[in-house]
């Protein structure tokens, strides 16, 4: 299936990478940042509320640190499956699944474009800040997989980075993408809201809800809101005491600020027709 990597092509596990070449979101995680979504925890909670995960069979694609998995389990789904390609990340998510829930929970080390789940086996598919990091072919493969595993009337909920406005000039979008790639060490390819919607509808899904929020991942007010005061202070201390990491964090923050009029966070709920 398109999007699946051969073992020889798979990236090194996160733990094997240095601060110089680890993707930006994992660098922030090493420094103590737990919420790594472009719209913050507030937009994640809005997404989950509209996706209606309670008593649902939920698949989360690329759960990362497990922060959203914790939010999902707290809403008591019927079952939870995480599909995570990085073994280190999968181990982290398993560590947060011990809390109370109403059904079984597991994390599989597998590609988001080839989960191994049966057709029509999930009521909700969740994906946050992961499609942005994929090229066009992989985006389509992952959305196709989400549509395949959803039951009729199931919901695909995404929380991604978006370019704005919808008619942004091609040279501007190229500049933003290249700046992001240099700063976060990932070939990020955010789309406009119209393009995100077209990606979903192109695979037979129907867009039901679209919500936006500022892209303020490294702004002090957002950091405190997402991490709490103690967590924000811990993150700030780690940034200040690690010169190499601080240089990269400042570069990321400068990039986000430079393009703040062109970048927003978007949450979209799309349903599979009955």
C-alpha cells in the first residue's frame, strides 16, 4: 500500500537522534513540552468533543507522546488503538494508557497508511499534526486508510497546520514551507483550509465542521495554557540551560513569528457517508 515504508527506509528511532537533527516537535518534547499541536490543547479538546469519542471504537494515527491519547481515554471510548510508526513513541503512549477507560487499549507499531485494521472497524479516526509532515502521496495514502477503516457515519478528525488565506500566492506558500523545513528539520507541507477540505472530500468524506485557532505554539501565553505554570517554567529552564537546543527553539519561534499572518491551526471533522 502506498505510504508504507520498508524497514531499510524507516527513520532512526527518536532516541537515536541528536538535538541537531531530531524533528522539531521531538526536540520540544525532550525539553519538557507535552502539548505539540498547532492549535494547543484547547483546539484538541474541541476536536474530540465534536468527534464524539465516548463509547466509540477509536483509532489514533501517530499519537506521538500520548497527550491526546490521555484525553481520548478520559472520555471513555469503547476501545482505543494507536498506530505509531516510531517504536520509542509507541512505548511512551503505552505508558499513558494505564488510566481508567471502558474498553481495551493498545498501540501498534505500524504505518499510518497501512494500519492492519479491518475494513469498517472504527467509529472515529483521529490524526493531529501528522498529515502536515507528509508529502502529497503520503497524505492521500493516510486519508484513504482512514476512510477505509471507518464505518458508515464514522468521523475522521484532523488537527493540522494551515496556510491562509485560501488564495495565498504560490511563491508565498513555497517560502513558508521552506522556512518551516529549515527550522523544524521536517519537510512540512501545510495546506490551505480549502485544500485540506478537498483532500478529505476527494476520498469520499463529507466535511462537517471546521474550526481555526492561532498558530502560537511557542508563545508564552500558549505555553502556559497548554503546559500549566509549572510545566511552562520547567520547559523555559530546559531551553535556557541547553545552548544547542535553545538555538533551535529560537529559530523555530522566529520562523513562526515571521509567518504568523500566513499560518493558522485548523481542526476539521469529516464523516463517511452512510
